């Protein structure tokens, strides 16, 4: 059963991050603090990797649009000749 959301907790301080941290701290299936810390570090690394992948996907889309634009311009020039 998921923990109940405390609406006051989200309004008081840091919002979603604090709420997530409070829910994570409430879970007591992992007692080892070092293991929790390593999971947080791994999570941050994966978030960074996701951001980089999204940036690369955006660059790919920009390049694709640029190539398509030049293709259309070249095709039009060829038709004009």
C-alpha cells in the first residue's frame, strides 16, 4: 500500500523533492544508509544520462530538419533549372 500524501508537507517547504525524500525515508525495508546513499548517487547519474540523451535527441531532430530543408531547397533548384 503506497504511503498517503501529506498535503501540508508539499506546501511547507521544498515541494515535490522534500515530499519524495520524506516518503523515501519512511520506507524501512533498507536499513543500510550507505546503500541508500549509493542508490541516490546512481539515481542522479541516471538522471544526468537522461538529460544528455534528451539533448542529443534534440540535436538529432535539429539536424534532421536542417537536412530536410536543404533537400527541399536543392530539389526546387533542380526543378527550376
